């Protein structure tokens, strides 16, 4: 009678145990699991930017646009921030705008 015996040179692998977390050396920010992202209005354009013209007064712009959600002053310019655009005024007149 002939018997065949097979042997394995490497032992069977044992399941890996999870490694302890590595300390990165700086405080790690905790992530808020209930973080909700509120999308700004810009995903639906409220007005047609092609109606803007350089030199328009603030009143003329407000006749086309709703009130801006933020107004900033910097170096003599007034920046009106909308979710979809930023309008720049100087001396009460529209100087430029950017479509965001």
C-alpha cells in the first residue's frame, strides 16, 4: 500500500489583530458625525448676469438682484457677495463682477 503525505512549509496564517492607533504627534481634529452641509443658493442662478453693465448704480443693480448676503469693504471698493457672483462697486458705481 502506498501512502502520500503532504506537508506545508509555512504555518497557517492567524487572523491579524488590529494595530494600536499611531500617534501623529499633533492633536487630531474630531469629526462631527452630524455635520450637515447646507448648500448655498448659487446652484440656481437667480438673475441673468448679462444684464449687468459697468457704471450701473447700486439702486439699478438692486432692481435686478436680490439683496446680497454679504457686503465687504476693502481699499475703497465695496464687494457684494452672492452665492453665484461677486459684484464690485467703487464710488457707488459697478466697477466689475465675477461669476462664481
